[in-house]
C-alpha cells in the first residue's frame, strides 16, 4: 500500500498527499462525473422548462383567442346573472381560467375544473386579474387554485378578457425530470465508483509493488556493503513503456548505482581495515623494542637530568602509541564481527571494582554507586565489558573538572530483559553540534568539553562496537550540567542475595564480600566510594580485574 504524507502548507488535502493516490483518482473520477451529471441535468431541466413553457404559451394564445371571440354580453348585460361564459365555449381544457372585466368590474369569470364545472373566482383572484394590462406579455401569478400563466386582451366590445392556463403540469413534469435525473446520476456515480475502484486498484498494483520495494530498501541496513538481490523491482514492473514502468526502471537503476557504491565502499573499508590491522600488528614489535631499549638505557646508563626527562618522554609517547595500536587492533577485530566469549558476567561486581579503581585514580571527583538489591548477570566477554565501563568512567573523569559528581547506576529495564548501565556526570555537557559524532572514530571530545589534551577519540567508538557485538546498544543524552551514557545489554538472569550499598577502596575491611564489594555502610543501593581509610583519596595502585589481569584505571580511554 502506498503511504501518504500529510500535506505541506499551501497544498489542499485533495491535491496533496493527505489522501492515497488511489482514493484521489477515484474522487477525481467521481467529481468529474458528478459535474457532468449536474451539467446534463441542468441543461435538460432548462430545455424542458423552455419547451413546456413555449407550448403552454401557444395553448394560452389559442385559448385567449377563443375567449375574446366568444359572443358574450355587452355592457348592458353587466347586471344579468345569466350572461354567457366563455368557459362554456367548445375546446376549453380543464383548468382554464377566464374572466371578463368592463370598466374594472368583473362581468363573468371562473375556472374550469376536471369535471367540466365552473368554479367561481375568489375576491383576491378578481383583484389580481383586474390589475393586468391588456396587450402585455403573458405572466405568471399565484392564485388560490395555484400558479397560472395568464394574459389580458380586449374583445370587440372593449371589455378586458383575461385568460389563464395552470402551470401545475409543467411543475409536475419538471419535478419528475429532476427525480429521474438524480436517480440515474446517483446510479451512474455508484457504478462508476465501483468499476473505477476495481480498475484503479488493478492499475495501481504495479505502483504498489514498486513502493513496497522502495520501502523495503529504506529499512535495510546499508552498512553490510551490498543490497540483497530481492531489493529490485520485478522486470514486468520496470518496463519504460508506461509511467509506472518508468518509475520502476529508474528505481532499479538507482538501486544498482547504490549497490555499486556500497560494494566499492565496502571494498575500500576492507582494504583500510586490513591495512590498519597489518600496520598495527607490525608496529607492536618496534614499539616494544623502543620501550625495551629505553628501559635498558634508563637502568644501565648514567644520564643527565635532561637525558632522564627526554628518555621519560620517549617512554611515555611509546606507551601512548602502543595503546593507540592496541585500540586499532581491537576495532579491527570487532569490525570482523567476532562473537565475544560466552561467559556469565556479574555486572554488579564489575561496576563496584572499576568505580573503586577510578576513585583511587581520581580522588578529587565524587564517585557514587547506585546498585540493585539483586545481582545482574549478562553473557559476554568480561574483559571487553570491563573495557566498556572503564572507557565511560575515564571519559567522565577526563572531560569534567575536579569536584564533578559522577554517578554509576545499574538497573533492570522495567518490562524488558535488559540490564541498563548508566554513567552520569554533572559536568558542562557536550556541545549539541558534536553530539551526533560522539561515537565516531577519532572524534575529538576536546572540541566539545573541557579536559585533557592528547586524546585519541577512539574510546567511545570502541565502547559502541563492543556493546553492539554483545547484542546491546548505547545511548547518550547531554545538556549543560548533565551528561548520561546508557548501555543496554541483554539480561541473562537476576536473583540471589542483595548487594550492600557502600563500595570501599583496595583496603577493604575484614568480612567484606568479594573483591570491591560494599560492606553495608551508608544508604542501601547508593554509596560514595572511599579509599581504604574511609576518606576520599587513594594510592593509585592497580587492582585485580574480574578475570585476574591487573588494570590501571589511569589508562582508561577517552572521547
């Protein structure tokens, strides 16, 4: 079915997209047919009325001649009640009216009913008839017996003779004509609507199939690099000989061009991806050599103060380069749709551990945890999920000022089998112009938010790729004073004992549950992370991750 859009300003609903094309065509057909029926009816009515009126005028002239030539009483007969009546003359039709006036006074008059008897005129009728001027054209007047066409003339004696014929016959004929015309027109419109609907529906089928192809293509994920074979208009709907065929042919050509462009883009991306992976892999060895030789020089040679600083800068830049190489390799692997390791991961434990580590690395930020009472478990690669959390937390640390409140919340989406991990800060927010690019590769966040220089712009791109590889999605909402990243992951299950609220640092008190777990102090479900002494601050020591590797929170990724 061809969907219609709402009309824009300056377009009527009839001529715009408020109605479907099929409906508009049927409406146009019925509108023109209705106008044609109306015109035919009007012409028929006018022609019939003119013909009947002319015929009645002719009959009226004959009746008037008979009335004026009828031998009637002279002026001396005005007082005689038995004066001869012209209605008694032969040939007078039923309904004929006749009145004879002498000096403005009615001498004799009446009208002939259907039985042949004469019916007297009323006083109102007499006054209406007496006012007529002899020799004038016939006129229509309303009498007690109905509408009449009357004419006044003068006879040989000088008396005024008024003759009239009823208009009721014309009115009945015209009414019947209107009813017949309306009935025939209605039947014609109904039949035309039905037959037109069927014909237009059959005619529109090819266009609907073309529209279905276009709609299907608009819903495709064009990131695959190729259009499926079924996303083409069928050959019978793509013949240029018809309007619909021309549209289908043009759509097929456009889809062919799009397919070729997507294939070329995919090949280019594959070549770039292979180059990045190969180059990154080849760079790992010389970078390792640079770091190794810098360590060797540092421990075996006596250097000046400037030499120590220079060597330290070399080692720092080599570490940054090595981190960038590892990020590029990770993105290349994620782009190849490698499925993550299928392990059960307790997100609650992961959140507590990593927020605790970040509090040690950034003690001047305020770190808050909001955890559910039950464990939240998903299936995936724990190292990659830890990378997601570390990147988001480090992102909030690097791009906000000291004293910023960073809240990490883990919840269950109501009515859905999803875990929602959110990292929210009350920093300056992200520039709305940069927000659509925030997950792009090499997008530099320092254009949008204050923070440290030297970021690579790969952190959030890695987060997005990992989350999507785990079947989830990530969303961001930002305004001045609040930025929130929300990660939604398919939920494996929830249950078991509740979680305590407060997360402590590396030096947990005896009896604390598991690595990085809260010990129960503070408000349930919410905790401000503190160091081992219970006060803000920390040692900055690396802490064990969920899979046993040691993670340095200071090396998190950035926007």
